[in-house]
C-alpha cells in the first residue's frame, strides 16, 4: 500500500497517511508521495479535504530512520533536502479546498506542524501533541514557529516551542487552535458535522478567501532558516542523544 493515498466521495476528499505501523511518521518517500497526492487532489471536484492518519496516531513526526540517514549527508546538501521536505508537506496550504486535520493519538513535531498547516482541526480530546524538536536536540522545522505563533499567539508559542512539552487535544481546543474536540469514539461524527457545514458554501468564494489569507504569511525566509538550522543540528552530537532517548523512552541527557 502506498504511504499516502486519497479518495473523493460526494464532494469530500480524504487524504490519508498510510504508515500505521510507524505511527504515520514522515520520511522522504512519504514526502514525495504527499506532494504528488496534493497536486492530484487540487484538481478534484471537492470542496473539503480531510487529512487523516491510518491507525492509532495522526502522525508521530519525522521518522527516526529518516533523521538518522540525514546525518550522513553534507550540511549544505542536507539544508536543501530539509527545505524540500518541508515544502512537500506544506504544499497542503496551497489547496483551493478547505482542509481539515482529523487528529487522533500522537501528533508531534513535524506531525503537529502538518496538522497546523491545515485550515481547520478536529481533535480527539486525549490526543498527545507537542513540538518536541528541542527534546531531540533539533531546532524546530516545517514552519513550526510561524504556524504556532499564528494560532496560539506569541507568548504561548514561545512556551510550547522552547519547552518542547506535550499537551492534549482538549487543551488545543481550549486555546482556540482547534474547531472541535471530541472523545475518541465521537471524533468522526465531529468531523462529519464540520464537513457538512462547509460543503454547503461557495467553492470559488472559499478558494479566494484562502488566497487572501496567505497574502501576509512570510514563510519562505523562515523555512530557509529552519532548514539551515536543522542541517547544522543533524550534523551535531546532541541529535544522537535525542534519538537514543526516544528509542529508550527516557529523558535526554544532553552535554552541558
């Protein structure tokens, strides 16, 4: 089965991450297929796109094998690779349809950024969310800072990114960054209610509004800075400790 798939039914497109055995972690193959799927979905006769992850998690962030492989690349080439990696997933922001992230289980690091890159979010109340980049020894990537600042406000965005702490779907809703939060069994019903509301609206009007919303989003400079920073961190020693800590399910012990 491909790592990314899509289907359209009754004016609604489902865009699906298909790596449930890896908690839908993001790697280079998934990035390539995601960009291709988004290009196809943009031409679909639909007004709403629901982004979802198969299995028990929305997306566990960057695949650890992908991160380890990145360490073997020269720093300059790695910065270009990371910039392309971000762009593949952030291409969802260019869709003319309204996008909804259906978030269950884990959505951390790049996975949380992917959810925030959608127009709207419906989350499970017990979802485990977090910008855990610094806990891996990495600076944040994939537009984490501008996305977080835009949705949470500067003070909370700073707190969440600098601490790397985890929070719940219920908190995301309380902070105004999710349109709805529901229990795990009611999540699909909550998504369906929002989809039903959006399907009755004008597709051209929504597409134009989305274009206007993007006018004041200076992501390009931020993404270049992130890519260069992550390339530097990935070539440094802290990432090794960060990866070991994740695999051993313990707190990292970085050199002081």
